C-alpha cells in the first residue's frame, strides 16, 4: 500500500511538471522576484525574447521614445531588467530630476514616520508645525491634517504655486475640494519636526539607503525636487511593486502602502496618497476642476499606479504584469509641457503593448 501511495504521488508530480498551456507549451513555475544588491552595480537581466515579447516592435518603441525627447527608458519584470535604454548622450550614471514624481517619495517617507510612531497622518498639521503655518482663520487651519496634504484636499488657495504663509489662504474647507497643489511639501516639514532632523537625513536613513538608491533633493524654482539616476527610480518602483518590501525587509508597511495606491477621497478617485491610479471611472488633472469620465490611461493595465512628474517623468507600476517602467527626459511636447498626465502616456502605452502583449 505504501508503495502504491508513493507511486501515486510521483505520478501526480510528473503530470504537474508536464502540464501545458492552451498553446501546447510547457508551463514553467512562476519566476521568483529579484532584488538587486545594494552594494554593487550588478543587476540581473532577462531578454525580451525569453519573455515571448514581440521583439520586432522594440525598434518602433525606441524610435518613438527618441522622437518624444526621452533620456532614459527601463522595463523591469520580476525585478529583472528587460530593457534599459539611454538616448541623446544620457548615461546610466547621469542624474535627472523626478519633478512631481518625487511626491511619492514624500508619501512613503511620511508613512515610515507614522509606522515608527513619530506622527499620525490623521492629526492636524499645526500639531507639528505650530499654529499659524497658513494665513487661514485658525478654525479653518485646524481642519487640515497631514492626510489632506497627502490627498490634495487641504482646501488651501491654489492660485499660487509658491509655498509661503502669505500664499496659503483659505479657499474651501479641508476635504471638500481636490486640487493639485505644491503645499504637499509641508509634509517634509512635518516629518522633519516629528523626527527632530532634516527631512533629507531621515529620508536617506529610512528609505534611500535601505534600497540602494543614489540621488539628492535640491531646491527647485517652486519646491524641492529629487534627482537620481534611472536605476534608482527603478529601485523605488520595485519597492512599490512589492508593496513596501525590499527583499525580506519591510521598509513601509503594506497597510499604509495599500492606502497610498487606492482611492483616497471621492472627488478624484484616480488619486491616492500622491500616487496616480489607473482604472477608475473618472479623473481630474492639475490646474482645473474639470472631471473627466474616463480611466487615466486607457491603453494601460487597469491596475497600474503611477508616479507622474512635469515634462513626462514617469514611474509606472503594473502588479498584474510584475512590471515596473521608467521614463525620464525632456517634455514629450515642448510646446505644451504638462505637470502630470498628458496624451504621451496613452501613446506610449500603445507602443509598449505592441511589444509586451
């Protein structure tokens, strides 16, 4: 009887190992997730051909990227590099500004500070910055929490992008209006006060160094902007794909990260905690109050979440494909540069789909 049982188990194992898909190809076990080392430049690769991609369409994608002023482009699948391209003299070690795509770094760092018990995003901002950080009446200022800054629902006047007390005036009660506004950077001050150190020092220790990024924050014309090489943005994308885990270490807890990549309010369902979300029924864009009845990027997978920056800096994360895609460069349309979403996203995904589907 024992021999029969053993034979049955072995037979079942052989059947499973020989299982085939509907194209009569053997099904291989799911590939493990790969994380590059923090201490050297080696990074595992995977060829497009091995993934069954349409390699004949790769040149068309590259031509489009060049035409649209791209400096660098990368695709990771399961953490491995499948495409890594540099154009117009840009190199793997050159840094480039993330612009507003760096907002997601601020959101993640805020979440880390919360998990360490240094702050609570549901507390009013004045608890950390003191009363009078805006020019609003006190009862209106006290409505604003760090969560409102994460979700772009502070209600502060958005007529000026300058973040000074004089420009932070009342427009609407917190949580009643969605408006893309640089006041999010006050979260950096909240984290700095809560952690009793400069924001960049805390960010470096708790996020950047943990996942082996390079880069630095500099003072842009309006707010602080993160600059890094392309692989560093890819590292953060890999962390995001794995819901805050890097290898076996939890950098940001999954509960907070899941909040970040899900609808954060009902005014603009395509916005989380400084992340843009695809696949929702409607969206809004910076600089207006128009609501568009569509998904953010119709050609892209519905589960995609995106870090978007001016001049088409992009970090796309697609869980259903275990994929991270990076695009850095100048504005795809210099005559009509965008702060976030542009027609470039949908066109680019049409080219990507031709390769990967």
